C-alpha cells in the first residue's frame, strides 16, 4: 500500500509531534537510568535460559 505525498507528510508530522509530546518523560527516564544501579544478572539469567531453551528445541528436531 502506497501513501500519497500528503499522507506521508502528515504521518511524518505526527511522528515528530509524538516525539515532542513524549520528550519530558523520555528525558526524565534517561536521568533516572544514569543514577540507577545496573542489574546485569537480572538480564543475563533470563537471556541465558531462553538461549538454552532454543538450543534444546533445535536439538529435538
């Protein structure tokens, strides 16, 4: 499906407007993330479990 030029301009303006509308929340969350302690085990443990599960599923085929 191809949009006309005016529809593309309108969608682009909506995207830019959405970014400006959400900018205060994005800025605040960036500031909070700078001061937060990192939680690598909280990320690595589920990621490793998913990888092991995918390898298990592949080996079962």
